[in-house]
């Protein structure tokens, strides 16, 4: 018996996205898949239901895959794949495995000869980068910065310095801590350092702006509880 495939399924970036943001290829895979790895069951169910693609949600199986998941849990969860059924990985937002624990399932798939199929979709990290005006060939994504103030300010200084070499430095924060991160950046960085903020990407309140810290200090930016990507870099 041939084994199933593990599909990496993108979802919405913003809460006001709808089915028009999803590729027909993704919808077709969802219509033919019954087993999923998800970070949050409620979010995944809501996403699939919103597509209005004739999928009966109660017939689907959702397995939690989050930061608490571990390697030992993977083998029994992969049983549908070993039996020839496809499975999907659905992120909380955007594509799986970027700032997302989905890579645990993907790494297990590679080591057990399961075919991994990434589906076309958008990543907030990618979209923030291409909209920043910064170097899109040399860049690093650092994920979340430290929570405690002193280590966080130290990390901000480190990323600011790295960005001066021409390598774009991208990072993010839990949305409810965005305003505090902005305060720390404006307090820590040099006035001429370029900072790009991309908030609510693809959403109705989308805001993407790149300017020096000195201008940000005069800008009223309110993105509390709004997903955002931050980056330091240089213009050509």
C-alpha cells in the first residue's frame, strides 16, 4: 500500500480575509483530506467552514501540534499516512512552519519517507519583506524577541547593528505587546536607523511604512493586538 502525503496548507493572514484569498488547489486538497495537524482546533475549524466548500467539519480529525508537542507523539498520529490517507498541517495564520510548530510533523515525515507537499499561499514574513524596500536577497528572520526588557533591548541593538551590514533583520512580537516593543525600539535605536512596520497584512486596516526612527518618534502608530512584522534594514 502506498503512503499518503503530508500537505502544508496555508490559511488567512487577517481576521477579515475570506475564501477569495485561498487558492482553488488548497480548497481541493481540503475537500479530500480528513486528518489534520493544527495549532488551534477552533481556528482550523472556522477556517475550513468559511470556505463553504461542502466539507462536513464533524467528519474531520484534528490533532494538536503546538510548542508542547514532541517527537514521541508523532508516530501514532501518522497512522493515517501509513495507511495511505493524506494529512494536512494548518497554521494559525499564513503558511505552516514559519514562526509555527508545524516543522515537527514535517521533519518526522522526511525521516519516515512521507512525501511533503507545500501548497501555494502567503506568508506575512515574506510580504513584509517585499513591502519594506529593504534587501530581499540577504535577510534573517529572528521570530520573537526576548520578553524581559533588558535582554530585549540588547537584542534590538544587536539587530540594528546587523542591519547596517546590508542584511535585513525581521522579527515579531505577540500582538498585545506590540506597543511596548515599539517604545523599546524608539528608545534604543539611533535616529537614522530605518524601521519598517507591516501590520494587519492583507487586512482592512493594513498599514505598512518604512522610515527612520526619528520619524517614527513623531508618528502615532497604534497596533495593539494587531499582528505585525518589524524589520531593520537599508535602502539601496
